[in-house]
């Protein structure tokens, strides 16, 4: 087959001459276009629904209409060239024309759903063990006490003698180091970062093994707690990725991730990097907080992340005389749980010990175990363990049985 000179004004022009033969069918064209990937989403343009129409004339002229997420997509030229290159390889094609259209809002949503699913299937390897239950503690807005819930739940789980990781993913607004009373830089060896560790007395079995909290936060990597981190989305996502891939976490029963408020870059990156993550949504009784938190649950659904439950924080103030005062209203947590179809698993009262513990590095669960808030945190932790997010038992897994057989054979 003779070679033809490429047209410098058309990078998609053929290098080889057309392959003689009858014109292909539209299905033939769609079949070969399955091999064209959207450069940004990493999935086939056919699977993503971007191939709007294919027309073939008897003379072998193929017209492909591609629907883009935005009319001014900067990758349109690359997509055009890839489409033209693939189709020109078919027998009987004499020319290829690529036309553009723009997706509707519903089509864009469907494409993003598919892209998120593809990203989950190709998640990178991390240092989080496969048998670790991962729980992202999220909120729709700041100021609802998400970090205090994270820290106290971690303490409650560790007080059962468990090993719990806490990843402070609120890169801009890190607060976990102060709330757990941990300072000092993160160490490391052999190219891996070692988390800081807090030992917790076993409240369930005082004679048993103590629990441990492994902590990683950007607060351990800056010289001053008051340093402002003015980072954009890609840098934030990369920081989260390093916390998951470059930290030697070791064995853990649970990993609690203190998320930044809202539905931004960190949330999207987490669903891609750690698909096993499940979500606990924190709100307050106020209607405004509840309505904002709905968006977090909606993002979880769109990212194929299960919402295991809703916790209402700062539910009410209980005065020394035993009277109850719903300062921020009532019913927000239960209404949110009903709206997102998730269990309502706890109502944490307003208590000075929780705030004071966050300032002094002594979580209320450990410093004031008989307080109303501490009791509720321990009850929530117990429900997670017993019902909603039980530890993974790998004792009967094939790999573990194989290891046991190998060990017995070498004895």
C-alpha cells in the first residue's frame, strides 16, 4: 500500500492510503471507536456516551458526531485526531469528518457517574490494609463539630483495645493534633512516613491490651500551627494521596478520616483513591445545617460511597438541674437520616468537657468517661462495631489459612 505524505495542517490526516474495500457499517465504526479514550476521564468515548451519531456514505466517507462535556473543551483536538486515526484504519474508509456537539446536563451527570466508577475500579495501591474499615467523617459545613466527633469516636474505639488510625484530611484547617494532644514531626524510614501514636487505656478490659491511635496530619509537617496553607485543588489531592500511599500505617481495625467540610477536591480524590471508604455524616439540629449536609450525602451516592449513618452533634444542652435546652433547634439529625435513607445513630449533647478536651488535647471520652457526651460517643462506637461497621475477620480467609499451613509445615 503506497504511503501518502501527512498534511502538516491536519495532524489527523492519514499517513497511509485508504484500505480498499466496501464501506464499513456504522456498527463497525462504533466498534473501533470503543478504543478511543477520553484523555481526561480515561474511559472509552463510546462507553461514556460521547459518540452521538455515526453516518457512513456508500463512498466510504464517515461522519462521527462527538458530544463534549463543554463546547470549548481544550481536549477536542486530541479527541478529533484519535477518532480520525482509528476510523481511517477501517477497510473502505475514504475520509473521516468529526463534528462536535455539547451534552445536556443529564448526559454530563451520567458521564461523571461512569467516570467515577471507572476511577474506583482503577484505584491505586495504598498502605491501608485490606482488612481495615475506613470511615470518612464528613459534614456539609464548618462549625458542626465534625473534628470533635472524629477524635472522640477514635478514642472510644481505641478504649475497646482496638488500633485506630486518624487521618486529618482537612489539609487547610487541620485540628486533630491539638485535639488529641499530639505534637512533634512525623518520622520515617526506608522511604515511608511513620504516623505518631497515642496509647489509650482499655476501658472495656482494664487488664487487657491497650488501644492505639495512629495519627497523621498536615499539622505535623508545618513549623507553626498558625501557618496558612494556600494550596489549590490538585496539590490538596496530592497531599491526601501521599498520606495514603507514603505512610506506613500498619495493621488497623479502623481508619477514621476527618474530612474538610463541603464537597470539594479532597472528597472527590478520596472516593478515587480509597474506594472502600464509607461515610458518617455529622450535622446539628438546625435546619440550615441539615439542608447543607444533604449535599454531602448526595456526593457520596454519586461517588458510590455508602453512608453508614448520621450523627447529630450539639443536640441539646442539659443543665445541672437536669432540664433539657435544645439551643440549636431539634430534629435535624433524624430528618437528614430519613432524607438520605441512612440510619440515625447518635445524638451528642452540648457539653463543656467536649470543647475543653479539644483545646487541651484530652478527648472527653477519656478525660470524662462518665459525662453524657462521652457515654453517647461510646454508645455510637459500640453500634459501629456491633452492627454498622464490624471489624473484618480474616481468620477464615484463604490467604490466612494458607499462611497457617505454611507455618505448620515449616515447624
